[in-house]
C-alpha cells in the first residue's frame, strides 16, 4: 500500500524556521530517490529539493538553495525538509514524493504559511 503523510507545517514569521517530515511506505521510499514539492495558490506544483536513495546526493531549486536542507532516514522511511530563513514567497502546501514519480499518488500535504 502506498502511503505518504506530510507533517510539520504551520504559520511562521519571515526569517523563521520549520522542519517538515514525511512518513512514507516502503513501497515508495525504499531504495528510491525522493523529493519535496510545493504548490502555492494559483501556481503549478514545483520541485523544491531532491535526495538520492542513500542520501548522498541532494539538489535544490535556486529559490531555496542555502536556506533549505533535505535529508532522509532510511531505517524509518522518513523524509525531512529543514527550512530556514523562510520568506513569504515560500508560502505553499508542501508534498513529498518519489523523484521521478513512481506512482500516481499524492499525500494531503502540509501547509506552510510565512507572514508577519
């Protein structure tokens, strides 16, 4: 069974930090590259960060580089996104998934709102 459960979002002031978590089923997580995506109102879903299956290679969208850090715990099928220096333009629903997509399935996402 495919499962993706994102958590950790919330309302934060500009410059603040949040840590997102994603609990994934082994069928979508084990031995597979993963990523965080986000979708702001009125916008298409965009790729934020990716991580290789063993965690050794990461990549970031230019808009979040040097502020966000993606990591994974392969023993517990969990993906993380540490977000520092948050900006209002980071406001979006954040989703985790494999990269490239393995299944046509998305979790409910977690809302991140950055506002003073």
